[in-house]
C-alpha cells in the first residue's frame, strides 16, 4: 500500500514547538506578512533573521514525540511505499529516524546564500551576517519558503499523490496552499488526523480528532495489525 503523509505544525506541538495559528502560536506578536514574505525580508532583514534565529535555537531544546516515532515504525514496515511530506521547517521527523521526508517549505537548519545560490547545513544564528562558507559574501538567508515563493519539489509530491492508495493529513490547518489542495490531488483514500477540523476537513473521506501523540500511534498500530 502506497501512503503519502502530510504533516503540519500540529505534529510538533506536543514536542514543545508552537504552531502558527493556534492561540499562543508563532504569528502572535508577528504579522505573518512581516516575517514570512521576501518583501518583508527585503524591508527589514534583521527582524526576519531574529525571528528565525529564535526558532532555530528553540529547535535544539525539543525532541521528537510519539507521533514522529510512530511514522518511523510505519516506514520500517512500508519502506519506499511511505513518503512523509512536511510543511514543517523543524527536523523532528529526521531526528526520530524517518528517511523519506520531503520538506516543501524548507528547513530551519539550512541556510541559503542569495549571492552564490549554495545551501549549507546551519545550526547557529544568521542575524549577525556570517560569511557564506562557499563564496565568503554575507548573503545567507533562512532556507525556508515564504508566501509568494515556490515550494520545494512539487513534481515529486504531485507524482506521489497521483500514485498513492492513501493520503493522510496530520496537524495542519489547511489554509496554506499548495498543501491545502493535496486532498484533491490524492488519487487514493483520504484521512485527516487533527485536534480541530482543518479548513478543508469536509473534503476528507474520514476524520479523527485528538492530539497527534495519541491519534498517529493508534492509526499506525491499526494499519500494521
Ligand atoms: C494539533 C495539535 C496536536 C495543534 N495534535 N493537531 C489565495 C488563494 C489560494 C492561494 C493563495 C491565495 N493567495 C496567495 C496564495 C498562495 C499562498 C497561500 O496559501 N496563501 C494563503 C494564506 C491563502 N501560498 C504560497 O504563496 C505558497 N507558494 C505557492 O503557492 O507557490 C505557487 C506554486 C505552488 C505549487 C507549485 C508551483 C507554484 C508558499 C507558502 C509558504 C508558506 N510558508 C510558511 C512559512 C514557512 C517558514 C516558517 O516555518 O516560518 O509555512 S507559512 C506557515 O503556514 C508555514 C507552515 O508550514 C504553513 C502551514 O501551517 P500549519 O502547519 O498548517 O500550522 P497552523 O498553525 O496553521 O495549524 C496547526 C494545526 O495543528 C491546527 O489545525 C491545529 O488544530 C493542529 N494542532 N495542536 C494534532 N497536539
């Protein structure tokens, strides 16, 4: 059985990373358009870099939770028939041990040089304008996908959705495209696992409500039984 799992901020919430739009979420105190667009970065690079530096620092304080680990068990059973497509810029899937993970909105622990176009694994801050290890210029930005930019690897995702038997969406509000449209692109059955109904909840054939740390292990156990 070929499965595509889409994850959003909700899967990392119980690890201690705040979501974007829930109460107490990351956008509170920050207008998304002030920090998550190329225009915002051009206007005030320091503000945007500090926002992402704080999130990169927070990432080193958290660990994968039971939901991330359950997806590793599923990959151990399915191998290449499971693809995890994540909107998250954290690396908790990889820390848990997932191997087939595709980050459509980029990664916090990657820096992209706007001068030479090279990407580098990056764990420290960027606000102080460090030199690019490849070209030496001070042009590194967070390697994340902002509004108006093109998500990474959409060809691969479209093909996987077109070939899947089951599409499962976990912990995403379903308000940001293109991920919000994946439920329509998926050829197979569709399932939503979320605390609250997403914006597109009624488009899923089946929905289950609750915290990811309970729902995801339960679903994986059921599938592997
Ligand atoms: C739990 C839980 C627990 C909590 N257990 N669950 C008009 C119409 C249609 C589209 C557009 C439009 N105008 C503009 C657009 C396009 C635009 C867009 O979608 N805008 C919308 C605002 C309308 N999209 C884009 O610009 C994208 N690019 C694009 O479309 O290019 C064209 C193209 C597409 C395809 C092929 C070729 C070309 C780019 C979007 C980039 C989004 N970037 C961000 C920032 C990334 C960096 C960063 O992390 O800072 O991505 S925005 C932000 O939202 C981030 C997230 O990945 C994304 C989604 O958020 P997510 O994960 O859903 O989090 P929340 O907080 O919203 O929801 C959390 C959920 O968890 C909730 O449902 C809770 O219930 C649940 N939850 N605790 C289980 N314990």
